[in-house]
């Protein structure tokens, strides 16, 4: 994984990787970065994250889970 100086990546979850043939390998517990944004971003993100997590739970019956990783942009950076 990449070295981070200003942020802490999740302590659980796995990176999404590329195979030798260029195909994506998405583990059952992928780490996905997100940018919350400014303005209405925090409100939209909180609602969206709950929907995404519930959809993954329903679709995979608890076998998969997204591990969110906030990366900073805008005023937060």
C-alpha cells in the first residue's frame, strides 16, 4: 500500500489490485477512498454512505463490506 503522511488509511480492508492481465481484483473487504466535499457534501455523503453500506449488506448477506477511506480536498485539505 502507499505511504501516507497526513492521513491514516483504514486498519482493516484490502486494496483493490490489478492482475497481470489488467483485470481488477476486488476483495470481499475493499478499501474505497471518498471525498466528502464542502457545502452540502457532508450531508449528502452521510446519507449516501448509509445507502451504499445497506446495499452491499443486502446484496452479499454480510460476506462483503466496504472500508471507507476519507481523502481530503477543498477546505479540509
